[in-house]
C-alpha cells in the first residue's frame, strides 16, 4: 500500500501543481503552488494540512506563489528548492541524493537536474512517484535555458534510471504537441501514433477533460524522443552522429525548428 496520495491541481493555462499527502498524518507538500487558492482548496477537500513546499525551479509560474502561500498557511515550516536556484522563501536548499520525510511515512529523495534552470531539481517520492518540473514532460523535455545538452542528457539518464513503473508527474500539459513532434521524429513508429491519438482524446484537466498525467518511466522510454536518443530511429533523425550529447542537442534543435513551421 502506498504511503502517500498525489492530487494533481491544474493552474494557469497549462501548469500542474500537486498536493502530496502523507496518508498516516495527513501532512501535505505542495509542489510548485503558483495558484495558492486552488492548492489550499485541494488541501481542504482532502482534509490535509500543508506543511511543506517543494519547488522544482525558480521560474515564476512554479515558484511565484511561495511567499503568498507561506503567509496564508501558518503550518508551512519548510520550503525546499535546488542549490543555487534562488527559490523565493526557500528554507532548505537541496542537492542530488538529499532526502527527508514528509509526515511519518513518506520519503522524499532529490534528483539534481540542472539545465532548464541552474538549480532545477526533481523529487522522487515514496519510491513510486517522480515530479519532474520542466525537465521531463510527457513525450518531451524542457528548454535548455541556462544549461547544455550534456546537462539535459545527464538529467534524463538520472530520471530514466528509476524503475519503469514509477509515475511521472510533469510541470505542464504539453503532451499532444510533444507527441506530434515524436511522430515527426519517428514517422514509422506505430506506438507513437497511438500515443498522439490518446493524448488528443485525453485533452487537458484545465479544460475539464481527463488530462495525460501521470505517465510512467517505461512509457517515456517508449514514447519520448529525448529519452530515445540511443534508438536507431532517433539516431537516423539526427543524422550521422556517434555522440549522445550531440544527439540530445539535435533532438532539441529538431523540436524547436519543427515548432516554428
């Protein structure tokens, strides 16, 4: 039986916040709570008490609610963010391999995944869930804003090293567009075409539809071009290239160029 419950909470146009509830104590962590009214409602609806904020990175649409939520909820005594990421309200800067407890049963482990921002982190919860912020999306990856293709490759390798059944909870609902690019990248891959059809049918939680979260590590290995840089079909898309870092760069460039068509 799982030690925690995950409640996805849509925010803004396509952001995802999450409430992670320790089942024994009903203490909860708010992940990237940009909309403080919505996250507080989720806590009230589930009889949970928010004690912790988990921030994946410092961009306003993920960290912009921190200070307001701290002011509004007196039970919050810990705000986590990545080392060097300058997260608003941060009380605990964390790096790779750090771990701590939420409530009495739910363990949180930190994966340091810099690239999208200098101190981006992912949170691996209860050996069952990973919250990937803007590093890994369903069938996609975040922009390499402050980092390098090597950093994103290393971040993906770290996340993809988790068990295949791990639930992947991402920072944005971008799945349909990402899946369309995946089909462009690997046009003969029937699984990707099925994934695109599924994503379009699921729609978005923001529009009152089902949405596409969570994914799993196994599904990302099968359907995410940034996770498939060692597969022959993606290597063919990249052209002659033996270097994994360069293939990551070429997939990112391919996605950017495709998006401008």
